C-alpha cells in the first residue's frame, strides 16, 4: 500500500458524514505555495485530491473535465481557490492513484509558482488525452440520437423539479435498466423516431408492462438531423451543465451518468445537429399495442419488436415540443 492509499483508507474509515464541509482532507505537501490535500467527499466518501491556491495567483484557471471515472472540477469562487480531482468509479481506483501520484511527483520538482502551475496543467492535459484514447468509444449515430432524446427529456424534468439530485438519480437509462427514468412506482421510457416513420423499437417483453406501476409513460421524441444547425449532443450536455449551476455534486452525478454510457469527452459530439419536431407522450394501458410476458410461451425470452404509431386510435398527449408532467 502506498502512502497515498494509506491516507485515503484512514480518512474514508474516519468519515462520519457529520461535518458541514464538502470534503474531509489532510494536508499532504506544499509546493511553490500551492497546497496539496488528500481526502474524500463527505457525502459519498469518494477519494479526492485538492490543489489549493494559497497564493491567490491569477493564473489559477482550469477547465472542468470529466474523464473515465474521474472528475476535474475547479472551485474558483472559493477562498482559497481549489481544483478538485475526484474518483467517481471504484473500478478506476488503480489508475486514479497512479494519476495523482504522477501529479504530486511533477509538482515536487518546482519551487517557482508559475512554472509549477504550467507543469500541472500540462500533466492534466496529458492525462486527459490518455483517458480519452484508452476508454472512449464513440457512440453510433443511432446511439447519439437516442442519447440526445433522453437528455431532451432530462432537461425538461430538471426544469419542472426543484430537487435536481432526485431527477438525476431517477435517470436510469445510462445504467441499462428496463426504463430510462424510475422514481418510486413511476416509470418513463424515452424513444427516438423520425416524424415520417413513426416507428419505435421495444427492447423486450417487459418494457411496456405497466401493471406494476402507478404509471408508465412512453415519451416519443421525433428528431431529424439538421446539417445547418448547432443543436448538437455536445451543446445539449453543456446546457444542462450550465443549468445545474455551481452545485458541483449534482453536476458530478450528471457526468457520472454520462460516463456510464461511455461519454467522457462531450466535445467529440459537436458535428451532428438535431432538431426536435414533436414530442408525444403515451400513458401505457391495455389499449396500447404491446407484447407482454403473459402472452408468450414460457420458453420464449428476450422478445424485441417494433410498434407503429400511425394509428389514430392510439391516444397520445401531443405536446409538440413542450412538456408538462412531473417525475
């Protein structure tokens, strides 16, 4: 066990979650006037490395980044200013430890604040490229459009609810669960389609089984690509980031969900632009066309099928591009 790991283990064991601070940390070293602290978040007990700007240097400017299992979050409004590098996924613990050890070793070589800060930024850039190359596989066109549609619904739920953390926790699509949003006994499933097709794909025989829930809503987002627009997936993610404001823990939860999908660097999704033509919401009931487990031979499993939504007999709440129900 390294010295860093020993400190993290001790702090995590002692974390009582009874302090009003966001972090529980220990000073590790001071290099060139910048304090390095090791610790954990109080609420989630996630490992963190914190660089504190005790010199109040004007060059202490960083860009927020989300890597595979790791978040880099500048808290520039704090006094002193801080840069927080947190571990989000325990599967990334080993590489996270190597990452932080590399930063500390690099910082220890400098006494001049400006040179130290420049070196630190270079190491962050290096590691950012490393994480992107090793872990990121770009979404297919269909996956990109599907995620855009999910985020479209997510944004509207966030706008309707004051408890943003509750909404983000209810977003289960990134975890590969049966429905995209789950809160208590309510469910929302999001599908993306084209207005001239009106066909959706149902993943299995349980996805439209509404009988166990207070309600099961099917949100169909009709989308088309617009080569001249700028409504990209990258921009949609950026807008939610801005909407969540300075609450870094809530934003961290949002980016953790994106990491689950495999989106670590949203900037690579800045070429395809999408336009939402219409949003239609169906309350699933016994009149809605579907296949359920009770209809099948017990030996038949994993049924995937398509539903056409062209029939006028299907009752839907046509919101255009509006949205007016709560999670």
